[in-house]
């Protein structure tokens, strides 16, 4: 008998007689096969589910595509030998384009249409060309009966040939709306003629033979067929005339040869049929089809947007595979450890048998072959059952976790791919290899060494004996440092590809767990020995005995502690990171929205300091609303470089009540603290200005230009009691000498301008008003030459007479309005060079300007020297501008440059993503005031409204509808609930984690349970003599149970406790590495470590149930203990 045959016989008998241990070993191999297969199966299932969702959410224009060809109709009597251009185009599409795309299509269609025709023959059609009804002749493949149903009549036929005549007119069908527009029915006739001719054109008689309606008006079939149906969107009635293909090619082409025609092929992608494994083939097919169409079709074109959908899907898939492969790597590492532990326990139980075989002449190789054959016998059914088990669980969990509303019976289906089966075989090979290697190590000692080992204390493990575990810990720490220094597991691929995963970096968490395991294996014996010494002082006898046992031989209990620690750590890390990932998606949606409801609008074009929407919304529906202005600008960071910045002006008084915010956005500061730092109370310039008498009707000012300025005029900028900014015009500066200029207090059009921007004349001014500044305006916006204007005696006109506001004899209390883009171009000074003779002062205020720089207001204002407006700036801007808190910067915008002072800094602020550049946040009232102080034209208000639904009982969509009804011209509405729903229901975010964690955790709990039971069973069996002796010296049953159970309780408590700590630490350390978004940048806002306490509680409950069942089983075993029989066995 050969060695293999003998090994087969012995292994088979061993499996039958020692079935208890073999079941545990088979379970380990089955878990290895199932887990390895499930990784691939669930990864493919996840990819398919995500692709389906991406295609389902795509618009018809994005998911489907079209190819077009433009050509002229050809007279059938004059066709060349190779046939018409139309037929050749059909052959090209059917032969070279469509076959490549057919595997991915649900349907395809074709629209063949002519140029436009005017309708005539009825008095109601005799209108001018701009209003005369018209339409195209067209043929739509597969329109009837698949997608249209006849209301009356029949479908056009192509039995008639030759040019159309009164006796044989063109047969057409029109839709029901077109019949209503033309007041036609079946049998109605008219004439049509081309719209493109300049002279007399031939007419063709047309008869309506059918009226139809679309069977599925909202279906994808019509995604690019907008002009194929009747419409009144134009000044004229548009009614297409549907006919047959042969009618156009034969009858129409005879009358209008050379007229334009268009053929469009529509390809409808099978959104539920395309699999993730076909994405690259589909992408290649699209590229080839598009190029074939462009190269071979007559004036060919293609509209393909599906590649963008596939690109976005693949970006998300790459990011989703980071946690997926991370979990698989962690599970494989724990699985290898579990298999090593189980193999070590089983081999330890067979050391006597192995020693006996060695004493009978068996070699180490033969014993290894015996173990290999045993493993192969167990792995054969495991290879068959494991992939099927993984497939069944993946299908079940896929249909439970993936939230879809597909057609009936069309559920997400997992499949067993060759890769999954091969990986399962790899798991079996791994398990068998570990068993064989463990046996070979044990087979190195013979019967003498075996007896010596039984009479001596157990030796330290090899790793600890030579301090190799310390060396391994140092290597793990070095590798983890390298991984953290990289900051991400994503790398840029070489070539045109995008982000790729560096799988070597995913070994980091595995190494970290390995480091924890080595640390526990080194410290657990010390902890057990210390507890034993403490117990000897005052502990009960059963506790002392149990601790002595663990301290003398801590290797196996320590290894089991590590297994439970790894399982618990995975449960803690997985559940916490699942909650963290889902919470991060929710946070990203809320951050992008900024508030529960965000409405973009065009305002009512009123330059108010604030529109006052908050009060109106609160009064109407109890909704908290804050106004926001979003714009952009640039900051000069150095002499040769400027940095783009996003500017957000917020209503500081209300923003805290509506905005979604986290304190770590700004170094622990609350949003209220930030709002208080930029509040309008911090800007005294808002209180400056000259208040006018409430009964004032106008202003007057003495002015002398330095010379004639025909294109310049003097204005005043005012703000009324409600915050409306407006300009009043004193007059042109096209004269010499002193002259009194008067103005009313009504917003007036600027002479020579098209009107007063942003302030409709119907807006009433609420008195009293405040004079903000006096300014010299120029016809073309900027001064073309230097100049000076002398000013005196600013007065307000009232019914009771004039009131002096400022004599302007000196510049005291007045400041020049600085142009921060080009400082120093404007100035004011007290001047005696232009005295006013008649009752005036000998001195006046001289306003001087010099051309150059960017647009800015040339003027002077009453008040103290200007201080920059307080702002919250991003830390990235401070770094780029080499500035710090307290420094001043200038923000250049389209028509003005404003000064800011950095009073607080932040890394994030709602709706402002760091990838979009630096940001500045200021108060809205302050921003509008500074803008009106420095800007040439009045401006104000806001362009966004942020609302919170917390104080309202109305759902967010009704709140958005209420905001739309406030009289603003809204352009876009963002609901935070919609964004959250879109993100958290994404399969790559939520469902994948849920299903994957269930598979992994259940498998590892089963593995840990089998390991605990195997250890407990072997521990009780090996210590039967010890238990019998303890009973003889007086130990009660309860004390004996305490000795038996203590090892198990100690292992579970240490394992679960250390696992909880390890999982938490690993999760925290991994966050910076995993928080990357689809665009390859860090997510905003950063992830917060969250713990799903319910999932964690379930994990602990499962481990607790396993431990309780094991305790009950051990109690049953010890109750069957027969002292006399055990002692006789021990003596033998």
C-alpha cells in the first residue's frame, strides 16, 4: 500500500472516530472558503447595485445616446449605382455601429425627418410667415403600435407611389394635440410647401388618415423627440406629419430633391441589464461607435453623455472599495490567526499520537502527508459548500440592504464568478497549509521529547523566547508611520486613468491589529501572574487554583484572548466606521445645503442693507430665515500672485438659528461666537453719516470744478430709515467758477445714463435719510483725466428753510473714500486757492482725483478714518497671503475693492468647500454698507435665503414653497432632506457596509465560538485528573465549576475589553486615511468618529450568548465527572 493510500485510510478513520475535533476543523475550512468567496461576490454585487443606481438616477439624455446624419433627399429616378445616401447610412449604422452596442441595449429606434413645410389650403392658415402653421414630415421607427395608439383612423401606408396628386395625396398621421390645433380629423386635407425656398415652390397635397396619441408620454422613448410632436412653444403652431419611410424617399424626394433631411438613431441602454464587469467593454464600444459615426456617416455626429455617468460611477466605486478591501484584509488576517489557533489546538491534542507514530518508524514527511490528506478530505466538501453558502448569504443580504424600486421581480442578483470560486479554493488551500505546517512543527519531536515536555513546565513561545515580538512591534510601528505619512490609500494612476487604490497601504490596519495581538501575548502572562499572586493573599481557593493554572500555561488562553480581541475589534471598528461613514455622508449633504432649505434668488433688485425677509417669513409661517449674499473676488497674496476667494455675506443676527454647523469648523468656536465677531455692531462706520432732518426735501451744495468736466457730475449717496441706498444727482460739472447745485431726495436717473441700477423709481424713500458720501461720477465709469472739485456749504432744504449740515471749510470730520485697488489716487485737503466771494468762506474742501487703477468711487464721506470690516477667513487664505489674525487684506471684486480684517479663522463654513478655494465670511449689513461706500452704483440685498424648519411644523418642501411666495424671483431651491436621502441611500455608502459587516461579523463570531468551545473542551478533557483530585481534597461542585468556568470568563472579559479598546483606537487612527471624496480631495466637513451603539450592543449580545452556551455546556461536562474512574485512568 502506498503512502497516500495509507494516509487516506488513516485520515478517514481519524475523521470518523474524532468527529468532534474534525467538525471544528471542517468549520474553519468552510469559513475560510466562504469568507474568501464572499469578498468577491459581495464586491461584484455592490458594484452592480451601484451601477444600476447610477443608471437609474441618470437623466434620459445621460443614460442613452444618439447618432445623427444630415443629408439631402435624392430623386429616386437619379440614384447612383451604390444607392442613396440614406440607405448607405442605414447599412453603416446597422453593420458597424449597432452590433457593438447591442449587448448593452434595451431598445433602439430611428427618426427620419425632412425640413419644415408651411401648411396652406385653409383660410385659417393664411397668416404671415412668423405665425403660419408648419411642421415636418417624419418617420419614427417602432412608433406604432409599440409606443402609440390610434385614436381614430388608420396608420399611413406606402402602397401609393409616384408624385403626390389630389387623387393620391400623401398619407399622414398627426397626434391628437395637433389635430386640435389644426381643427383636423380623419379625412382632412391641406397643401404643404417648403419653408426654405425664396421663390415659388411646389405644393404637395396631404390627407390625414389617422390621429394617434402617445402610449407612454413620460417614457424614455421620447427623450430626444421633442420636435416630433405638436407644440405651441413658438409663435406658430408646430404639427409634425408622421408618414412612412418609403413615402419620404419615393414621393417627397421626387418633388423636393436636394432638400435637407436628418436621420437620428436612438440607442436606449438597458439600465437593469448592464453589469459592472461590462463597464469597460461598454466604454470601448461607445468610443468605437462614436468614431465610426463621425468618420463614415454623411455629416455624422454623435451625442454621448453616458461616459460621464460611468466615470462618476467608477470614482465612487474606487472610494467604496477602500473600506470594502480594508474589511476583507482585516478578516483574512483574523481568519489566518483563527486557523492557526484551531490547527495548533488540534495538533496539541494529537501530540501523543504523533509521538507514537514517530516511535513506530514514521517520518516527519509521512506525518505531514497524513495531515495534508486529512485536510484535503475536509476541504473537498468545504470547497463545494463554501461558495454556495457565500452566494446565498450575499443574495439574501443584497436584497435586504439595497434599497431599490425596480420592476416586479427584478431584484439585485449575485452570481458566482470564476474569480470567487478560485478565491474560495485559495481559502481552502490556506487552511490546509496551516494545518499541515502546524503538524510538521509538532512532528519534529519524538516520544522522548513528548514525555519530557509533559514532565516540565511549558516553555515560552518561540517569538517571546527570543524577543522577536518586540522586533515585530517595532517593524509594525515603522510601517504604520509610513502609511500615516502618505495620508491616503489613493494614488494617481500612470496614464489617463484617475484615482487608484494602493492595496499595500490597506495592510496598515492588519499590521496594527497584529501589533495589538503581539502586545497582548506578551503582557497577558504577566497580568495573569500578577492576578494569581494577588489572589493568593485573600482570594477563595477556586480562584487561586484557576489563576495558578492560567499563569503556569498562559499560551493557549492568551491566544484565545487575542482571537476574541480581534473579533471584537473588528465588530467595534466595523460598526463604528459604518455609522461614521453614513454620518459623514449625512454631514456632507447638510454642509452642501447649509441649512434645511436654501433658496437662490435674484432679489427684487432693491439695494437694501437687508431685504427683511426674516421678519416676513417669521410672521407668515414661524420659519427662521437668514439672508445670504454669495459672490467671489480675489486677494493679492504677493506682488505677482493673487488668490481667488469665495465671499459669503451672512445675516449675522440670524445665521446661528438656521445654518448647520459644527464647532470644530473653527477651532472649537460656536457659530454664535463667529457671528458675534463679525456682527454689524463691530463696524462703527455703519453709524456714521450726516442725518438729514425728517422734513428735508432736498440738498444744496456750492461747487467749483477745477475746470470744465463735461462727462462728470456730482452725486450724493444716501441711506433711508429702512436701509435703502440711493443716489441723488446735484448736477453736471461742465462749468467754471462757483455754482450752487441742488438735488431732490428722490432716487433719480443719472444724466446721460440708462437708469438707476437696482433701485426702481417706484421704491419710496422712508425719511429721515442719512448722507453717506458725496461723490464725483463719470460718464464712462472712470476718470479719463485728473481733476479737482472745491466744495462748500452743504445744506438741507426744508419747508422751514435751509439747515446747514456741514460748511466744508475744512476737512475736519471728513475722509476720502479710498480706492483699495490703487491707494493714493484720491485725496481731500483744506484749500484756500478758490475762495468764494459772495458770502462764502475763504477756504473750502478740495477733492482731487487721478485716473488709473480699477473702478472705484471718487468721493468723500463724513466720519472717522475707515476701519476694515471684520471677517472670518479660511486658514488656507491666511497661509497663502502670509497673514495672521488681526491683519488687514483687500478683496477685489467685479467693480469694487473692499478692506477686511481677519478677526477669526476657520477651516470650514457651510456650503464653502475647501476644494473650491479660500473663503471669507462677513456680515451682510456691513458688507452692503461698505459696498455702497466704495461702489459706483448702489447695490445691496442678498441672493440666497437659508431657512430652518425646526421652529415650523411645516415640512421643508412647503417651507421652500412659502419662501417662493415672498415676492422674490427664485432660481434654485436646495432641500437638505433631499441631499441627505440621495447620499445615505447610495449602495456604495450604506447598503454595502451593512451587508458586508453582517457577513464578516457573523462568520467571525462563529469562528470565535468554535475556538472558545474547542479550547474549553480540550481544557476540561486535559484537566480531568486535576478536577478529580480537587474533588477528593474537598472542593464542592460550585467551587469546581468556578475553576472550570474561570478560564472561559477570563478569556471573554479580557478579549472583549481589549477588543473594544483596540477597535476604537484603530477607527480613530484610520479616519484621516479614509476620508476622501469622489473628486480625490478630502471630504468636507471631516468625518466624526461615531459609534453605532445598537449594532455594538448586538455584537456584545451575540458574544455573550455564545459564552453563556459554553458555560452551560461546561457545567454539563463537569457534572458527568466520575472521580474514581478518572483517578484509575490517571494511575494507568
